[in-house]
C-alpha cells in the first residue's frame, strides 16, 4: 500500500486561496485548454451516441468553471459540488454577475468559436446565459465524510465529472479505492463517470497555489481502472491530456491529467 503524506483537510479549507489558484491555473487558456477540449469533445461524443446527457454533477469543482463550460452546450442541468466555502463563494460570485468575479469569457469564447465554429453575434453571451441558467445549484461536498454530498443532491446523475479530487483527498491507495466506490453511487445505471487524476513527473507529488503546496497521491493508470471496475464501471477509456504550460515548485518537464471515462453497469433482475 502506497502511503501518502498527511493531509490536514481542515487546513486545506483555510489555506487554499481561490484567487491565487485562478490566477495561476486559469489566468491563461493554455493552462486548462487541453482539459477544456477533452471535456467538450467527450460530452459531444456521448450526446451524438444518443446516450443521456440530461444532467451532470461536477464533484469537487473547486473555484473553476472550466469543466462545466466544456459541457454546457450539451447538458440540460448542472449541479456543482465543492468542499470549501471560499470556492463555493467564488462560483456563486460569477453566477450572480459580481463585478470582482473571475472572467471566464476567454474559455467560453474558445468553446463557442474555436471548438464549435459559431461566430454569430451574441453566441458567446448566449452560451454564458445558458450556463448560468442550467447551473441549478452550488452545494457542499466532502469525499471523506459518510455523507459525501449535501442532502437533496445525491442524484443519481447521467454524468459525474470529478477532476483532480480523489488523488488529493486520498492518503493511500486503499482510501482512493473507497472514494471511487463512493462516487459510483452518484451515477445512475447506464450513466457515465469522467474521472481525472493528475499524473506528476518524478520528483513532484502535488501542486502549488500561492505559497502553499498541496499533496497528491501518485496512482498508476492500471490501479485506477481496477478501482473503477470494482465500483461497477465498464468500457473504461483512458486518455492523457497534457497542458502546454504549467508551473511547478521544482523544475520538471511535463505533467498531465489522465482521464478515465466509464459506463456504470445496468443491473438486471
């Protein structure tokens, strides 16, 4: 069993600064462009295959809309779940149109104009209005708790996205397995999970936000696939997405986000 450095989750709430994160990791498109394109294309493919895309849950959304922006042209309803109060406040600030909220216009523009080829006047504003309209709730969640999401939002959902969360919460592989199993109950039978786990180069085991360093549990692809299968998912596709530019607390070459897309089994009686 691989042991992970001690994580103070109470301290995580206090130390994680949404403004620093957004400036560092979403301040330019190239930091999240690969993920944005992958999410957009995956939801488009699911929709084209006539699989249900009525509702989605972005579990552990943080303070960022880059995942749901990629999905907003397809789904009809979005719920965003986040652990820290400060991150939930950042999400709600944008939804309410607060003047000091982070500007997601470049991300919306890239999806609408570059990915979808829609350059009509007001197309970007239309997508922005749609995203705000279909985002029905921003709720609390805690993967380490027995009740992993706020009451009334347990789903199940057609699609659950969870990017960069499980490997941050888990202190070892055993916990990682347990957390994937917990997430499975949020996905309806026949629905999809889109799980993203950061894979760091040798010598790096986490990420930096401002002056704070947050650990990630290193997990191999085969192990993540095994956990998903154990949790009732099949037809698992694995894709590595590499941002073109990232900053590290030490000099490294490259890291990527490994995405796992799986279908939850339909139980027949």
